[in-house]
C-alpha cells in the first residue's frame, strides 16, 4: 500500500495534493503541519477521507532536547497541541523528530527526549494516538536528533514500555547501518514498527537536507530493506517522503507519475 | 603531543608547512600524498626530520571496494605503491579510507575491503608499516567508506588479527555514536588504537566534505572523547585534520596560530 507525505509535493496545496494522489490510486497520505494552510485539522481530515484516502500520520512533533528548561516545557506544550491536531485530523500516529541541542552532550539530550515523550503518554493513551520515534541520520545529530540509530530508538521505545510508543523507519536515515536487519526484526517482534518511509540516497548528494532521491535513483538497497520490514510483520503503508529542491522545482503532477512508476518497479 | 595534517593547510607547499609547523612547536606531521609535490617521499622525510618534526602517518590508502574486479586489483597495486612511499617517507602508519561502491551492497564492499587489506599484510610486515582502518561518517557510506562505525573497524581489525592492522579514530566521523566510549576502550585494550584525529563539527555544517570546524567552534565533545582515548592507553599524537574551504581561503599562518591556541585551550 502506497502513501505519500505532503512535503514530497510541497508546492501543491493540500486539496490539490489529495486530488492528485487519489487520481493515481495512492491509498494513504501523511500530513505535514504546514500543509494544513487555512484548513482546520478536522476539515483537512474530512477532505482527505472524502477523496478516499487514509491519513497515515501527522508530521512532525518532537524537538524535546533543549539546554533551556523553559524551552523543554514549551516543547511539551507544542507536542500536546500537535497531538490534538493529529487526533482532529484522524491520524493514528504522530511522528517524532526527537531533537538535539549542540550546547549540551548527546546523552543529556537523550534523557530530555525520554522525559519529553513520557510527559505525553497520558494524553496519547486518552486520544488513542501513537507516537513514533524516528531515528535520524547521524549527520543530523547536531540539532535535529540525538537518536541516530534504530537500536537507540528501539531501546527508547522498550524503556518507555507503552503500547502508544514505537518507532518509525526511514531508509534515508538508516540504510548504512550494519545492524539494520537485526534491529528491524527486533522492533517487529516487539510490535514497535509503526511506520516505514522510503526515498533514495543520491550519488552524489549535494545538500544535507534537501537533496533526497526518487526511489531507484540512488544507492539505498530498497528491495532488501523492504523485505526485512515485511519479514518483521509490517503490513502498513510504504510512505514516500522526499525533500528535494530539485523535484519541488518541477511539475508536481509529472513528479507524482514518476513516483508511482518507481514504486511499481520496486515491487515488480 | 600535537601533529597536523598537511591537508589542514592545503595552500602551503610542504616545505612551507614544515617550517610553519616547527616554528609553532608542533611535533608531528601527517603527510597527504598530494602534498609531496615534486619531492620524492625520501626527500620529503629528510626535510621533515631536518626541521625536527616526526612523520606520524601517510594519508591515504584504501578504496578497496569496487564492483569491477580489475579495479579491485588496481586498488591493491595502488596501495602497495603507497606503502612503499610511506616507508620511504619514514611514516610508521598508512591511513586507510576503505571505500564503498554504490553499485553493490555494503556487505559486499565490506568483504572486498577485508580481502584488500589481507592482500597488503605480507608487505606491511616486511616494511614494518602499520595499516590504520579509519571508519568514516555514515554520510560517506555511498562512495567513501562502507566502514561507518568504530565497532565495524574494531571487528575488522580483530578478524584480520595482525599486529600491523589497527584503527584510526577521527572525532568528526564518530562523535555521534552512542557506543563510542565502549568501542574506544575496546580498541585500546586490543592494542589497535593507532591514531587520533581531531577537528570540530560546525553548526550548521554547510558542506558535507569541506566545512570542518576549528577545534572548539563546533559541537563535538572533544574533552570527553580525548579523555576516553587517554584512558584507553593512547599516548600518540593528537592530529589536527581540518578540510575547510573557509579556512583554506584565509592566511595559513594565522590559521595555524588559531589551531595552536585552540589546542592549548582544549588541554587547559
């Protein structure tokens, strides 16, 4: 089952994205907060479901790590608000980019991340909303995430021991890890594999953030990782999440056609 | 003991670099192959020792992983030649950037790396030359190194089980790793900690290759990692290795002054 993140087609307003995804048989959509525009989360959810699409996740909460205690409290308030929006949208999952503060040791940021997620658990349970810890590539360990590997995300999810906390696997962040197969199996076994994001790693990569590749144009072993994810028991959507100034500059309908073809080739 | 890599002051010819390092009390130099210019390795070694400096390493061999078998054989020949140059230079160590080929799985590249190093062992022993496996940051896993963590480098060094094979720790590549302290202790215990490279990770980092920071201007916990390296029994040089278009564009003598001051502050 194919889903697409709104950020992938960032130039399209949500209504146009929904229409374009549905027209191509895409079954799911993950909604970035900035894609809501003037729509309320509830209205956006109705628009999406009216087009026959399923909301897969709301993106993205997190950023719990701050040297300043007031900023940590603010982050928790921000996440609680995002959780209400996710619930109003009808999203079963809020994706967490956990954060890091370069002014303090990574171990301190990790403790703050754990405390931050813990503070959200009662509301997550009340809303019936899952929280997905997404480990980010080590090149983002300075400011975006002190959780850099799936092993760390699994450790954290297991330590929190809540049915509402699991992990999000994004191939872009994790493809290099020699421990990946074992860690995918581990989160599958524990029931913690909440979501699966795909794109590709371009050779060369010209920008650390906004040069992700279309499925198949890079060096990520997508078939192999997809097989490990399937063997781990994951039956959810495969979500295409591409941040790319190159693709955003192109016709988004042609880009969507390319995505649909590339995903069909991947599954062939 | 402070050493500097010639690449750090890339605009300086070797003779000027040697003079400038010696004038500032720098005790060691790691020589990049391209720094030799018209000098033979032997002449370069004599120049360096005449200035009272010690050659710490020759940089860099490796790049063993290629989908094409002829390219793998060529890589071994190239490394054997670099080893002769290292010996003629009087370097006790050749640093290995192990390579990766995006056209094949990382596991295949890793097997080729192991086979490549194995092919060099008889000559390393005959020359009395150490080979240092340097794990590179995961953001270089596409084309530069399929060895991304110190755990992988330690595994490989232990599997090769030669007194001539060990690891090179560069903080830039490894600072994010939650397993770093344990892996530094491990290679220290095994006698495999051959070299220690420092620089810093700038926030933000604007280029994936050529935007390394001066010691202290980034977020790498240099004191903490330096302490782990010392506790692991390492008594060699701390080598400053900074690739930076920003610093290369500046007066290299002022830049060297900044390095010396920054290293003194780090040790204060």
